[in-house]
C-alpha cells in the first residue's frame, strides 16, 4: 500500500520537474532575444523563481522517492531496464545542474549564446523522458 502511494508521488514530482525542465530553457530562448532593461530584469526573476521554487524541489522529491522505492524493492536493481534508467536519470541531473549554470550567466548579464542555441537545448529533456517512461512502464529487459 505504502509502495503505490510513493509511486504516485514519484510520478507527480516527475510531472512538475519536467514542467520546469521544459519551461526554464524556453525562458532562456526569450531572454536571449530580449533587449530592453525591463524585460531583462523580469526574465531574471522568473528564471530564479522557477529554478529555486519548482525545479530544485521537484528534482529532490522525484529522486528521493525513486531511491525510496528502490530501497523498498531492491530486486529492481537486478534488472537491465533499471540500469539504463538510472544512467539516463544521471544525464537528466547533469542537464538540470547545467540549467543552473546558465541561470547564473543570465543573472550576471554574461550570456553570449543565441536564442537558436537555447531552442535546441530546450529539446534535450525529451530524449530522456520518452525512453525512461517506456523503460519504467514496459520493463522490456
Ligand atoms: C534516481 C532517480 C530515480 C529512481 C531511483 C527511480 C526508481 C523508480 C522505481 C524503483 C520505480 C518503481 C517501479 C515499479 O514498481 O514498477 C519507479 C517508477 C517509475 N519511475 Fe522512477 N526513478 C527515478 C527517476 C525517475 C525519472 C526521472 C522518471 C521520468 C523521467 C521516472 C519515471 C518513472 C515512471 C514512469 C515510473 C512508474 C512505473 C510504473 O508504475 O509501472 N523515474 N522509479
């Protein structure tokens, strides 16, 4: 019973984590195109609040609950899909932390990348989302 409740909240935190993972780089796209002072300052506030208020807490809850599920059922660690899933989650955490580095470059007015670069960067989380959900639900190997 506890297990399925933890699973439900694991999924809820993944939804909010991905909402932020898709929206923050989208803000970077518009921030990289902005030129007037009011817009630049407004993007800084939106990005900081999204990163600290939604993205970090969601990631901590999603990973924390995932590890708790693993602790309750360590047998998952003997399955191949879980190894691949954990490797992809490690890439997602690296992407998350890189978003934090970009946040600082914008906060200090040091961004030199184009909006096109951020548009491509914005698509990367989907390359983790699709395989990880398939692995976790289908458990193919
Ligand atoms: C270190 C991070 C994570 C760990 C240790 C972890 C571990 C787990 C475990 C043990 C389960 C239960 C599997 C079951 O009982 O069927 C689970 C379920 C699930 N996880 Fe994660 N997870 C992590 C991160 C993620 C991420 C980032 C995603 C999405 C991108 C994700 C997607 C899912 C899904 C969709 C399920 C539901 C599977 C089902 O109900 O059949 N997990 N996770």
